[in-house]
């Protein structure tokens, strides 16, 4: 008997969804920073056993959209809720339980199993964790509540066992050698975007989109050329920095991470281009992979 299913991870920004996904998959597929809106796409990570396959999905943090890009991000979340065999609703020990009540109501109406993953318990006390778990039992009486620390990889075995018990009987959805639905180009762009999130402050990371223009695999190395799209000339200047120092630093960090991820040498070129108001431009959002008509 073979079990297989889609285990979709949803929750508010900054609760540790991407960290949890990476810990469960054993690969760094989702970028992780302390900033909100780090994850923009739905990213799948596939884990296989002899008689099971789990297709995890990391999704953008739930928010009230203020522009078309964020509307597309929330569509990824809604689709993930709709096609899930199991939902992991990630919360943590500090977020208010009444945040995004509409999604809690959605979860209560679902027929598929819901597991509330109470993350970051290493930052709290046992007494407080028990109190928060009791609150979630009231909010989602049909859900299982499992406390974990994704960063410390604490109690993930219990979470995995629960997922496996709820997994439907099914043949594998993907070839057993597959570990993600995303391309190498996608991960190259995400690694660059992570470095932008880490190196620049205020609105800069939220106004950038990375596009891989060239991705060539040679015997010795990958040759990668990427364009960082920004919305204004002033942002272009900040990304490049004084005598190109900021861009060089970002490029060096991204290249080293890519070499670690791809297990091959990388030659990386970065360019910066002004693409005014791309976050509201439907055609651009389609080009960037946020809208699929």
C-alpha cells in the first residue's frame, strides 16, 4: 500500500513557514529572512519513502493585499488551501490568535485534516505553550495541535508521524527522484532575492524582482546572468551602491550560496534595470511568473 499527498503550509508572515518547510524537506528550498513577505511563490518540496511520498508546499504569508503582486501571492495561498490533502497551519508563541480570523474560519470548514503547528516554542516556557495550545483547541476544535521548534528541529518527528498517519492511499504524484517542482533558474533568482532582503532596508527588497536572463550549464561551472528589476532610479542607485560596492557584495554572497546549492562553480553577472510600477502591471506579473492565465 502506497500513500501520497499534498501537505500545504500556510500561516501569517514571519511565523517560520519557510524554516519549517526546509527542515521537513531537508533542503533549503525556501528563502528565510526576518523580513515579512519573504516567500512570494508557492514552492513545493518532495520527500519520498519506500511506500510514501509527501509533497510539501510553502506559501506566502497571509496578508491583506495592497497591490496586484500581493493579490497574486494570496491566490497562491487560496489554491493551496483548495488542493490540500493535509493543511499545516503554522503559528508561533508570540502572534495574536485573532490575526486573520477569516482564514481560521476557512480552516474550520475544511474537510481535510488540519494540523496547527505551534512554532518557536524554544522562545517560550512550557506553561505558556500549554496555554497557547488550549487557545488553539478552542479556535480549531477539529485540528491537532503540535508544538515544535523548526530552527532547533525539535518535535518534527512527531509532526512527521502525524502527517504520515493522515496521508491518503495513492500512487506517487511525482517521480521518486524529483525533489521540487521548481527549476534551477528559479532557485538562482531566489538566492539573489534573499541576499537583497538581507542587505537592503526599508522598501527596497519589496520593490525588486529578480529575472534570470541566462542560465548555462557547462562542464566546469554554471554561467548565470540576472537582472534585478526596481521601480525607481533612486532604488537602482541604492542597489548598485557607491562605486558598485553594494551590488558586488550581494553578487558575491549569492554566488557562494549558489555554488553550495548547485554543487558546482558559478560565474554570476548582475544587472539592475528600472521597471516602473511592475507590482501593479498585470503583463509584468505574468512575465515574472505570478499570474498564470
